[in-house]
């Protein structure tokens, strides 16, 4: 079975969130099951630097609309996964991140940049392709590659089936009507049964509408998005496609996230050497200018700072949380207002609360290892990876019962399986109560140890998810 995995980010080179982690680890897990997966990803500066010798293996000569003709270069990732780098420097060889310029605003030509990525994915899956390798399935992810399913649907010569994996319904890739022509889509696509969404062209809807199958990243999220309350305008369409929609829980990269071998840590540890975790807390307190206190629980957040993540709820009760008493570390970036609010809190509670604004992979690892409690009060969470990193690092998660958080964290009330603390309503009061429960449990070492052990024993590897994807590929 041959699968083209089309993605707009891939760890460890280019990552803004969980999609990057998934694209960096799932392909190898699929390859281990015998699937011939190759990953199509834009040749961002980081990838050109990592693979300077990537050779050109194809160049489509015409893609329609105003789309340029890029080169496709081939490279081999260290884990053995072949990468197809979509090389068109005017689009992808830029500073900033894949979606935003250095000033934090969306690139104005994102419809063309990700339209091109989608179009080339469809080209590789069609008889027009000049590549020797022909995929049976084009597996696309989120709005950035959603249009691939539409191209495979509307253009003649499609050979591959399509699977669209939804990582987040909040990002819909909406562009104006004129982009239909620029992207080389036929007029017929401009309809309710096509890519049109309330007067806009939606890349996300294109994927949901036209993919042969749809998956999302947890069973709970697959159910939630079919309700009007959580479907973000797509619930009707998702209900309509329910027979072709499934939820497959993400795994994590258990090599990159292993406390026993993690090179970013001050001191490695394991479930049997759990006492060594404490050194990470002591060192991080020094690194971030917190008081060196062993007698206080250290709470942590590593997150995008957006509405989705519900961190405004934590901000509201932060003074009470610090009075538990507890310490708090936050690493995040996102909305300017949230960044400012967190920075202000840290200034006010110097020594007890440390806030780092930015994206820092190594620090994220050190925080996971150092913290006692990890906080994720998300309003919605398709899967969430940090709670799984936390479980593996013996850092007890406090989460809201939504999406993948509900599917991975079991409340401490269940003495046999409990590995964290779960609360229901998206309110600061409910969050505070859960944090109070967690802090009380932390002061009872035997109870805490049990929660940690349950979490660390959980199998979060990609093997199980990969088997589900293979089953799904087979149905196609
Ligand atoms: P989402 O994709 O919605 O942001 P996930 O929990 O699936 O949420 O994945 C987020 C990933 O991004 C995790 O690997 C997390 O550690 C990482 N991450 C988020 N913010 C930062 C940051 N400021 N610095 C370093 N890593 C971060
Ligand atoms: C999205 C979601 C997150 C999920 C990730 C990877 O960014 O917000 O919950 O874990 O994709 O699937």
C-alpha cells in the first residue's frame, strides 16, 4: 500500500503545534507496519538547510489557475521516511512560521501557498504525475491540504483515494471567491455541495466534503463536532458524512519524549527511578528565577495562547492558585493580549510565577520533567499531546473533560486507574476546584506516586493508532 502524506508542518524541523508532531512520527509508525508512506511538505528554509542535497525528481509543467510550477525534491528523513519537498522559493523560502510573517500576521498569499501544496498532492495522486512512485491514497491534514481532496474530485485523471484528517475545526482556511479561479478550480466547485461556505472558499470544507474518508484525532472529538454546539458551522456536513467519519486517538513520539533518555533534561529518570525527577524541578526553579522550594507543588503550562486552550480561566484564578500555595511556570505564545496578561502576572508574583513568551522545544521538555502538575483547561481539544507527554513524565495532568483530554486522562476518583484530575464546566471555579484537589493529593506522597505510576504505565506509542489508520486505508 502506498500513501502520500501531505502536511504543512513536520517535526523536528518545522512545527507550530501538534500537527507537526503527528507528521514527524506517524509516517514511521505506518512504515513499520509495511505501508510505503512518503511525506509531501513545503521546502521551508529549515528543510532546505537540513537537506541541502535533496535532488529534483519531478516538476509539473502546468497546474492551472495562477499556480506556479514548483520542483519536487526528494530527501530521506533520519527515521527512514522519504520526504518530498515542494520547492518554490517565492512561496516557502521565507522567514516567520509556515502561516505567519515575522510581524505575526497571516501571509497574504496563503491560499496560493497551501493551494499549491494541495494541488501538487493531487497531481502526485493522478495520472498526470511524472513520478515513478504512484500513491494509492493521498492522506491530507487540516485546511492547508484540504483542497487536495477537491482537486482529486474535480480534475480528470485522479487515481488515488483521499483521506482527510481533521486536527482542528477552528482553522477553516477561508478565502474570497476570486481565489477559486486563481487556484484553478472549476466554477462547478462553487456550490453548497462543493467548496463554498457562506460566500467564502473554505479549504477545510473542501476536505470534509470531498475526501473519500474523514478521520479526526480522538473518538470524543469525532462525536463532539457533530453537535451544533461544537461543530463550528460544519456540524450538518459532518453528520451528513458520519458514515465516513472516524476518530483515531493520536500517539506520541516515545523516542523524543522519553524521560529515561531525554537529552534536554537536567536529570533523566524512569518510573523506577522517579526520585530523580526532583532534580529537574530544583534546576528549573534556578533557571527560571523561582524560589527553590521543594515543599510547594509546581504547576505548569506549555501551550499556544489562544481562546481554545482556556488559559484565561487559569489567569482568572491564578492569584488563588498561587496562594494554595503553589508555583506556576508558563511557556507559550499566541495572542498579544494573553502574552501581556501572563507577563504582567509574572512581574507581580516574582519568584513564584515564571512566564516565558516564545516557542522553545528544549524548555518544553525541561518543564514537562520538572513540573508536578500540568494544566490544560481547554475549551475544546481535538486530541492534545501535552497531557500524554505529562503522563509519560510522571507529571499529573489537570484537564477539562473534552475531546482527546477526556479520552486519555482518568480522574483520581477512580483509584484503580486514575492518572489525573478531570473537571467539566469551562469555568474558572471548576478549574480551581480541580487544582485544589490536585494540590491536596500532591501533599499525600503515596497517593501521588500511584497517580504518577498509572500515568507512566500508559502506552501512548503510535503503534495502536497506526494499526487503525492501516484498517482505514484498507477500506479505501
Ligand atoms: P495544538 O496542536 O492545539 O497546539 P497539541 O497539544 O496537540 O496542541 O500540541 C502542541 C505541541 O506544541 C506540543 O508538542 C507542545 O509541547 C508544543 N508547544 C506548544 N506551545 C509551545 C511553546 N511555546 N514552546 C514549545 N513547544 C510548544
Ligand atoms: C491540533 C489540535 C490538538 C491535536 C493536534 C494534533 O492542533 O488542537 O488537540 O493534538 O492538532 O492532532
